[in-house]
C-alpha cells in the first residue's frame, strides 16, 4: 500500500520517496524497532541515472528510477527461502511489467533516457540492532554494473544461500503457471474484480480477510510480530483514505498488466505504465493510497500471497 505522508526524515528518507510510502511501511518501522524485529535480509541499491527493477527469487521488491534517492534499502525476509536464493536486477526495465525485459516501445520515455549510469545491488544479513545504512557488513552477494542508460533491458542475477528458519511460505507451493494465457487472465481478472468490488463497497474487513495468508506470513513468519501489527494500520488507512475527497480509481480490465513472477508461482498485477491496480486518489493532489497485489493459486483457489 502507498499512503501519503510528510516528507520522510532520517533513515526513512533513504527508504521511501517523499509523500508516498509503500504499504509495507510496517516493515520499514520494524527495520528501526529492534524490540520487535527478527534478524533481517536487507537489499541495498546504490544507483545513478538508471531504471533498475530489483528482484529476489524472481519477485520484484523495488522499481528504481533516475530521479529516486540513492541509496535505497528494503527488508526482504518475506521473499527469502531457506537454502538457495537469487538476487536479480533488470537494468533499463521497460515501462510495463509485462514487457519489462523487452526493448521499450518507440517514443515511450526512450529519448530522454541516456547518459552514464551505474547500479550496485547487494543483499546482506543484519541483526536486530543493525541497518543496511548504518552497519558495514560484507554482502552475501552483490551485483555491479556501469555503462550507458539505454532503452534495451538487461538482466543480471546471482545466487546466494540463506539459513533463514521461517517455515515455507505459501507462494513456494502455489500451483506453477507456465504462461498467462487467455483463460488464466480471465480467471485472475475475475478475482481481482471481486477484490475491487470489496473496496468500492467499503467492505474492508472482507478485503483484508482475502489477504490473510499474506499478512500472517509477512508479519508473523517473516518478521516475528503479530499479524494485527499489519492488519490494524491497514484497516485504519483504508478507512481514512476511502472517504471524500478521496475516490477509488476505476477497474478497467483492458488496462491491467499481468506478469508471471516467483518462477511461475505468482502473478504480479498492475495497470499499464506500472500504475497501482487498487488506488484511492485525492483529485488534484499527489496524495494516494494504493495496494500492491501478487496472486497465486493454491488448491485451485486464487489467493493474495504478497
């Protein structure tokens, strides 16, 4: 979820852009609160003049652009599994997620995307009282690139091992999807439409209920805090941003972009141009609340898994 906040200060200014906070802002607060935190796997990105989409186990965890603050850090326990993992980056990532690794369409941002560029992506393991900005620790693995900004995507990836003790996540056992064909797209859009209808009718408890696996795993399994640590502020934010002057953006099936992630175990759901699928917006303002959605099928049923 993205909510509007005052311009961040201190550690948060390197984690979130001004006036907008990723819904997993709860995890960023965990990042600072050693009383509640488990040790964390944290990705750090140092970059300049580059579009870079960072992935852990083929799951997008950050989309960075030339105008964003560097360095950027984000905890990723909820995407790390016991044993072999991967850290990846799509350099010069395309404007749509469905074609992120393909050359950009003519005239879509390409003319202004040029010049020297660099990116260093690393992942480290940090104790409860350590942060990726304030603690100098060796990386488990890192990726480094320098060259020229160009509208031709390039993917880099390296493996690393993790000794995380969390139970297997639900997305690891989701039914593999080979391709988002017409039938799969219809099924996913039908489910997303039902979620949008819950938001449109202010059925927030039911909407949050559809994300019970996600919230339980991120809060309790990945970071060792009660699930209510995420449910309560999520419900509060939905109630605060659903009333006028905020309005829920419409659901247009033709405008929705779907991408296989997690090596075919989940589908990322956004609008074209990497816009949020579920978003409450205040007209004439940058103030928004948006909720990211990654779906998977378990026992034949679609579920929000991240």
